[in-house]
C-alpha cells in the first residue's frame, strides 16, 4: 500500500516536472511563430497594406496553433482547386469514365449511340493511352451517333471569368466533349508551322483567311485568335516563333469535326434527341493521374472539367452552380465559414474562402484518403508550382499555390522537423508588390513553422 502510494507520488512528480518544462517550450514555439508572422509577413513593406489571413492547424490536437484573420473571406485564386480536388477524389472513383455507349439491336449491330462525359483527356498529349479512340476506330464499319449536348447545362466560360483572356492558354473553354484539351497547338520549325489539330483557318493580322499548312518567309511571327470565330491570325514579330497554345471556340459540331479529322474513316454523326438507357462505360485514365497534373501545374482546364464530371456523376448533367450547391449542402456543410464558390479552377474573383475553410477541407482529404494519396497528388518543395521554393522542405511540404493579380495563396500540409503534421493556409489579397516578393515572405514564415514545431 505504502509502496503504491510512493510510486503514484513519484509518477505525479515526474509528470509535473515534464509539464513545467513542456509548457514554456510550447509557449516559446507559439511566440516565435507569431513573431515571424508579424515580422516576415504582416509588417513587411510588401504586405503592409495588403489583406492577409493565416491559419496553422494541428490535426492531432484539433487546435489552431496560429490564427490571424482565419475566419475572414479572401479571394483564393487557384486554392479553389483544393475543394475541386476533394470532390473529384470522392466522386470520380479510381478511373475516369470517358464515354458511355449503347449498341442498338444487340451485339451484332453496326449502330452505336455514344454520350460524352466531359473527360478532358480525350486526345490530350499528356495521355498517350486513349481507350475511347481505340473503341471508336476498332471497326470502321460501325456507325456512331453522338447524343448531342444532352448532359450539358452550363456555359463555356465560368462565372466571373475575364473576357480579355479568351485567347490565353490558361482559359480554354469548358465543354461536354473536350478534344485536344480544347486548344490548338502550334509548333514552329524551319519549314514553317505545324498545327495540331489540322484543318483550321489561318489569316494575317488584317483578317484575310488562308489555309493550313502555313509557311511564312520568316520565323519571326506571333499568333492570336479573333473573339468571334476560330480564325487564328499571324503577324510579324521580333521573336522567333517556337510554340503556342490557343483555345478554340467549342461546340458539339467542332468536337465531331476534330475527331473525324484525327480518325480518318470514322463514321460519326451528332443527334440531339437521344437518351441512353443503361449504357456501358469506357474508363480512360486513373483519376489521380489527372488530379496530379491539375495540382502540380495548376491546370485550370483539368480542374473545370473535373468538377463538371463530378456534376455529371452525381446529378446526371453538367452544371457548376448545381453541383457546388449540392456539395456545400452535403460534404461541405460543416465548413467553418460558408464560402462563395463559383468555379472549379479559381479563375473567378467571385470565389471567397476563409483560411479556416481551406484547412478544414485539407483535413477532410487527409482523414478520408490518407497522406500517401495526398503525396501522390499535391506537389512538394521545388516541384510543380512550388519549383524554386521550399527546397529545404522537399518531402516535408505538400501544398497548392494560387496567383491572380493582387492575390497570392498557398495552402497545404507540412511535416515539421519533429515530424509533426500541421495544416496551413496563407491567403494574401490586394497587394501591390510582385508575386515573387510575396511568395518569398510567406516562404520565410512557413520555414520558421517547419523548424520550430
């Protein structure tokens, strides 16, 4: 009895001593991180007039280690891809559905109805294996009938996108049946210009049309596109032309024409009044192969089509507003702040999320899918959009960046030097400095967190 009492007193004494030493250590860590946030971010000349939100969350304890305006709303730019990524991971399964089809009159029939699913990998150069193409060209005697735009209930551009960017490669149009990533790829060479896909309209800067292939007497030229039609214009330039991607105006007819151009002999027509009953599915690419590219290079087109594919899977049609409303009322109903979410990529400035929202979603991804899958999708230090940043933290940080004019964002996972997993979100709005200067200031702060915890 006495020995037991002495043992308990000893344990309590030791625990008390440990607590005495631990509490000052924790307090010191928090003070150091708070001082770094103030000195390296909040009070720096580059950020002194900007709006900044910072949240550092410890999932083990369920507590915020640092939170500065974490409940406030910010334009998140491409951090919007984080809820898009979660939605795709949850609802698109292990592999993408690239096409739905029904054979008419049984297996021996030469008529097959097909329906597009919004899969952005069709004839995309990042995906050499093309199961849909293999299916379409396996028998040139088959008559394929494309079921029009039946699943499509949206617009080519997202809500709040800038019309001025219509010819920039990062703003390809969304569509029910993307082909070639919905961009024309131009390659310059000594012999002139190689074009993928073929049979497009070319003209000079005054709008006079010509036909492909295009050969210019000099390699010094540049390309653009008219807003109203798929007429691509060339004009003289001071630089040699090497390579350019320009979005084209999408339509069901355009997709059919491009597929026929690529698959000579393909029998494909489009009909709008077809409904497929109990269709068979053709799976194309592993879902995570698409999401990894989306997150590593911040691919807006992949993000937009991913969210539309989620809409198609869950609602039976493609519409951003409908699927976002559904997601906010279901899987995201417990977010700390109710966000304004309008597109899949973050191109729109209408999006508003709080740092706590993004940390919450990151934690959902971690808990539901595990960190190994996170590591396969999110870029680490000096990789993807983190290239030339967080070199010392390579293998310790996995994060998504975001950039618009006046906006810099980064949210993700951080394994500290003590191998403690933390979740973080830093959102900067309305800065007037260079994005690089802002990123370096945030990087310095995150490095302090990495070292001190």
